[in-house]
């Protein structure tokens, strides 16, 4: 996936995030941000933006554990970018270790690999 493809994907998922949030669907909003996180990891600024959006949602939903987790992850992003050690597939939420490698959902893997749907 090129940077331009990643950016376009992020914009598409962010529309889904905003739509879910507008109707009070916090699970749908988190799902969209998790997908953004998975795709944005290789791109430092997009990755930072994904955690910033997660932090804002955590504050908005009054989830102190998620707020703390997102603050921690915001600090880790530059270190991951510099070291190149990013846990592929990680959803970016505080309910999983920031270092855990996870399976990428099949539809995202196809997009990352440049397959057309």
C-alpha cells in the first residue's frame, strides 16, 4: 500500500468513524479507528493521528483507562517509527498490549497488498 493509498483509506474510515460517533455507536467508532490504526502504523504522522483520534474518543466517552492507554501509545509512536519495531496488525487500543502482533482482518490485508475488491 502506498502512502497515498493509506491516506485515502484513512479518510474513508474516518468518515465511518464520524458517522458512527454521530449516532452514538461507540463500538462502530472504535472499530473504524482500529482499522485506521492498523493501516497507518508504517506512516508516523498517520499513526500519531490515529492515536490522537483514539485519545479524543476516549476522553469523549469518559474512559480513563483508554485515555491513559492512548497517552502511553502517543509517547511510543516516535520510538516505534525510529526503531522500526511496530506490532503489525495491532489495533492500537488499551485493551491489548502495545507490543502485541495481531492478525490483520482479511479485507484490510487485501487492501494493504494492493488487491482490488
